């Protein structure tokens, strides 16, 4: 298990939000924490701690009046830690190269490769060609419907008909270098992890996978480590003291590295 830090950007600010509250209409989200610091502050912090492989997520759509400020904040972070951070949020085959040129290590994509509730293989192929399999991360963030977890797109607002299953993860591993999975129903709530999701991700073979959502305590990290068989990396946002939470950054790193 590794710690994968995050820099979430919404309305031009580094934030932590309640994931399920995000709406394109009015650029709304329920905020847990709004930082007074820019993206480069966090990037330098992660760089100095030797934490590669974290992610920057732009949470406004490209048509939002805030989108260019989101991009500016992401650029500040990428320039502060070149090659150390991934970037996602509105990525497609046309704009991905510009973020790689600015220093992103990988491109994270969801909505572009899902259309009409299904995997859009033409766009998936375009992304793979544009950035290379070795620099492509598929964000398979999910929400529960009935007894199953389904991949959600468009900033977690739309359900697809694709169930998150071991079979699907195995299939999609041919197209990318990593998976990132936000358990959206608990994202930003600091109320515990989705154990079913963690257990499923522990079955992924031979490629990195990162879980995000609900981590609120050192015990949650231990549970994730057990369910993920030590292979699943973790992102912590709202619960971390860097973002107003009670979990101390140094204690989290010490536990994960122990």
C-alpha cells in the first residue's frame, strides 16, 4: 500500500467536497474545506515528502466560467512537481497532450470513454493512442444501486450500465496503466470506507489501483490494507489535517510505511 495524495480543484480553489453533492448546474458542491493556498503549495508538500503518483482533479466542466482558473491551479501544481502528479477531470484525446507537456505523469479519464452508459471503445482507443497505455489511468468511480456498484460519469452525476466487477477490471487492464476508484457514496463524508469496493479492488492483478472515499481513521487504513491484500493504494482528503480534518499527515505516512 502507498499513500496517493490529492489536489481537488473546484471553482478555482483547492477544496475538499462531499462527492455526491457535485452539480454542474450553478457549479455547486457542498464544501468540506476551501483552502487559502494554491495548488503549488500542496504539490511542493507532496514532492518534499517523496509522494509520487497523487492526482489533481478538475471538478468543473470545460464550459464552466471557473474552468480556466481550475486549469491555472492545476498548472501551478504540475510545475511545482513535474512528473509527480496525475491529472484528471474533462480529459480527452485533444487536450491530454497539453497536460502531459505541462508536467503531468499520467492522464486520468472517465467520461470520455463512457458514452450512452457503456464503454466507448473508439474513444478509449483514441486516449490510449494519444497518451500511451503506460500513462493512462482509468477512473472507475462508482456508486451503489441495488446490490451492485456501477461506474458513474460526468463528475459522478450519471450512472452507467457498467457494473464494477472483477471481470470488467481484468478486461480494462489491457487499456491502461492504473485504476483510480472513488467510492462516491462515502466520498468526502469521513464516515468509513466502502468495504465491498475495497475487497473487489484487492482482486486486481498486476497493476496499481487506488481507492478513495470515506477514510476517517487509522483503523480505516488498516481495514483497507487488509481487504485490499496490501496491494490497494489509498487517497485521503477531507479527514486529513491538511484539509481541516483530524488525521495527521505524518501519522498516516508512518502507518502506511510501517
